């Protein structure tokens, strides 16, 4: 079972934790939210409602900004802008059959925080005024 609590990363806010063992390569949680296209996401980003997007392709993005009950949105990136010497990512994103998942990259222990790499584009453009057009053209 998963739960949300204060992240181990200083300044990150909330984080996603497991209260039981999760085996390596097991799906931890599906990334849920509203299904939108890239053009709609750009509008939302410009309006200040960005940061919880999972990009599958230009026509299918999952926006969890307005779905706080979607647990995957709370997984933080230990390689992000506020790194901690003892924390490492222990999960990765996987897409199968058009759905996005967080998958364990190693065996996770009970009460361990789940960390997943967001990708270079996320960190490069997080504080940008606008995502460059090429992001939506990647896939």
C-alpha cells in the first residue's frame, strides 16, 4: 500500500512512500490524471497550472495537476534541483498499452520513499516561461 507523507528531500513538500515490500520491476502505481493533448497542456502551463504532466505523445498527456488523489504525482526526483547525498532514485517511468506507470528499479523496503527520474526536459524547463515547441514533438 502507498501513502503520502513529508518528503525526505528538503523543500520538496510531500512524497510518495510504500508501507510494504515492492519487488524490483513491479509496477508501483499508475500515473493517473486528466487525458489531454500537448496544446492543451501548453495553455495550462502558461496559466501557471504545470508540473504534474506525464507526456506519452503529442496527442496524449496525463495531467495530474487537478487530481490530488492520484498518488503517482507525489513521487519526487532525488536527482532534481535539491539533491541529497544519501538519496537515490529507486524507480522509473514505464509506458505500456498507452498507460503510464512508476516501476521499481530495485526492491523497495517498507516505509521507503519512492524516487523517480523526471527527465532532463522537466528540469530544464520547469521554471521557463514556456515549454519550447520541440518538447511536444518528441514522440
